[in-house]
């Protein structure tokens, strides 16, 4: 969960091996839900001021997993 003092358009950068997706307040922002080597994906969303809930889902097909989520 994070809080914005004023309305803002934010950009997220997510990376991972394999699939991942990011939701903010139930809205899909990033969806890279497939089997692949490490990839980076961006998504942008406009949000009102106040509290917001982030959900980061992922899966690993086999081998080692690595995932990152950054906000610009």
C-alpha cells in the first residue's frame, strides 16, 4: 500500500523470469504472464490522491526466479 498526497500519473517498471503482473486498486497495470527469460515491462496509470493497494503476482516455470518492481 502507498499514499499519494495529490493526483499523479505513475509509471512502473517490472522485471522477472518468468511471468508477472501488477495490479493497483484492482486495475491491471502490467501483464507479462508467459514463460520467458528475464524481461522488463512498463505500465502507466493515473491515480487520485489517497491510499492505493499494489498486488504483484508471479510464477516460475523452472530454475531460479527473480523479480523486481520499481516506481519512476
